[in-house]
């Protein structure tokens, strides 16, 4: 029996409140996210491109202290943040107050945002889309973006059988409704955006945290990142087996 929308949202809120309160996910898979510098460098290059005077939305803001919303606000941007977790929103609202920053944080359903249409210059998020009904969220993001606006996300892919095997063995750090993105999902996005640009990251690099569980050698991470670029260039059919992507949506329809 499929869940109602209300049940799904309630389950997501409960799960993320627990994750944020206990940092359970970081404890169990933190070593894999330690190799993520390359993708975040590209991601932040888009986000922090002349932020002064622009209107931003962090879509699924979580609760990272001193995070991107704080940095953007300090650089002169108008910043909003939404999350399903009331625990996270309370934490970030207190931080903004302590920093004397005017950041609007709200508990909100990302599939049905209450902001005005054509409002945001940039919408960005990390690991949020694969928790959502993509048709609803793509449509809503396109509505809320200005015609010149851009949406940028880091998301996991769901094609690699080895990565999926690991996911199946760690169900307690995931929700039942998670669905790492597949190639047809990007085709769906083209229904709402004139331009969908995808950059792929991490294939051989994933072997580094498997071998070095505590401190991964930086030179080896860099070497594997370079090797992955070569593989994705020479063997483009391997791109879908990457762990993560930076996807940039623009020209909202």
C-alpha cells in the first residue's frame, strides 16, 4: 500500500530530526563524504558567483553551523532556507539571530513552496531532490525561479550496482522513500527547464575510503578524481555509474 503525501512528509520529518539530533549518518558513512571536496568546489563555484544583491533559497538547508546561507548573507545576498525538519530550522534560526543576520528559515514542504513565483535568482541544495516527488519539485522550482535564475544541486545517482548494494545494507541511515536519481529523471527535468547541465563525480575514487577508513591520502583522492574524469571522457556510458552529480537547471519553462 502506497503512502499518502502526508505520511511521507511525516516520515521524512521524523527521520531527519533524528539524523540531525544524533549525527548518526555522519558516524556511519562520514569517511565516504570525506572525499567530497572536488564536487563541492564546483558546486560552490556556481553558488558564490557574485552573490551580492541576489535572492537565494537553500532548498533543504539541514543544520550545518556556519553554512552556505550564513556565508551568502554576509556577502550581501537575500537568503531564505527551507527544510522539513523543525529541529534544523530552530537551530539555524537561533544561529542567524546570534550572528545578527536577516535569514528567513522556514519549515516547508519543498514540493509546494509558498514563496512568490519568479522570485529567486538561485535555488540550491545538497542531497534533497532524491527524497522528493520529482515532477512536483521540478515544477515548483521552475515556478519560483526568475527567468534568468539557476537551480544547482548535488545528488546521488542510482545506477551503480555496487553502490546500491551498500545502500541496501545500510537501510537505517536512509528513508523508505529515497530514490537516487536515474537518467530518466534528468529527462523529466527537461520538461521544466530549457537547460539541464550534469557533471559526474566519483567512480574509482570510492575505493579510497574503502581501503583507508580513517584518514584518506589526499594525493590518492586527487589521482582517482583525475582518473574518473578520463574514464567519463573516454567511456561516457560509465557516467551513469558515478556516485554523485552536480546538476544545474536553468531557463525555467
